[in-house]
């Protein structure tokens, strides 16, 4: 039998790639963590981790053990949740993901509302571009996510939640008040671009392609990997960009950015919840999925 504490220590080192960080996370000393992992390696007769100075990487055996250990821990969490459900309680812990717009503007109030209803549930949120977040859902690293585009993954279920609109933003001094542009004029300006995996960029590229405009021909001043970086770069005068109206509303109201209307392009999209169809979810995750669907009307009012 593998000792639960040793397995937990190994998994935490695997995830954080550090014995010291794993110790802090589990409230144990680094020597204790190291001893747990070393003991586990001796029991199994294989090396699980390569110690490379400050960097710790899993061996092939470590990769195999981690995958099975993660399944075991998930089964234990599901069992605990099912047992508490018999007592009319919904508890448990799970990870949710969000592409940048949902992570900053949509998911936090939903988590707050859900936890008021079910205070025994704890959650963690991972933020990344749409492609990366969908990949994490597909690989089982996230229970579910809210993203701004769909990928062709046959085992994922997408549910539309709310519509979003992308707008052209610029520094207030860049264009006179009342300026209206069209897609054919935009290649002459410097652009702040999102990374290729971004849902915002995919929507932006698709909308302009419908007008025969290839955004790859735009002069890119800088490419960034977050909405907040886009806003600050445009605010600093580096160029123009396309982003969610929701994300830019406060800065436009304060006069830090301007929205420049386009007379020939409407760039709209939907935000989706996404989860893996074949995964077994314990009640906390199922309850949150239902909660998302219940609150789509509230989301539309926020947008």
C-alpha cells in the first residue's frame, strides 16, 4: 500500500517543480517532503523525479504515477462529496479556467454567488488564452471553463452563455472626436495584437477576413498575452487594438481610452462554458454548471 502522505508530497512536487514550494503548500518542511518522495521511490524501486539543482522534473515513471495519483485523488474527492450530499450539503474542491475576459469580468461574481449558496465548496481559477484553457479542460486539468471561442474537440461540450462585442480602441488623442473608420484603413496604424491562441484575436481575424482583410498584414507594434496588457499598451500610445467592450468600459468612461466606430465590421462572439463530456463530476462541479446556466440572464445584463 502506498502511503497517502507520500503520494500527496510527490504530486505537489510534480506540480510545483520544487521541494521547497511543495513544503510551503502542504505546511511541511522541505526535508520532510524530500524524505516522503525518497521513501516512495524506494518502495516502488524506481526514480520518480530528476533533481537538477533548483529544477525538479518527472521521470517517465513519475509521469505514470502522477496520472494515476491524480485519478485517485479525484475519486476520493468525489466520494467525500457524494457522502456529504447525503447530508444535504454540497462540498468539494475543483479547478475552473477562464480566458482573460471571462476570468476578470464574468467568473468572479459567479463564484461569489455560488459560494453564498454552497459555502462548503472551494475553487481555484486558472487564467490563460482560450486555446490553452480548452486544452487544460480536454486533458482533465480543469473541471470546466468559460472561454470566448470553440475548438473542434469532439469530447468537449460547449454551452453558449452570453454574447460579447469587440470594439476598436485607441488613445484619446489619436483620432478627432467623431472619427469613423472602415476595415480597409486600419493597416496603416500600429497595432497591439493578442497572441495567436487568444479567442479575441480569432474573433477579430474572422470578422475582418469576411471583409477580405487579412490582419496578418497589419503593422504589429507589440504582441501581448493578456487583455490588461492590451489596454495599458494602447493607453500608453503604442497603437490601436480590438478588445471586448466589457473590458474597456471603465477606461473609456475615465477618458483614458477611446472607442473608434467601424462602419463596415461588426465583430461579435459568444462566451461558452466548456467541460469534458466523459468526465464524472461530483456534485460541486455539477451544481456550478447548473448555476452558470441559471445565471445567463444576469450575465447578459452585465454585458
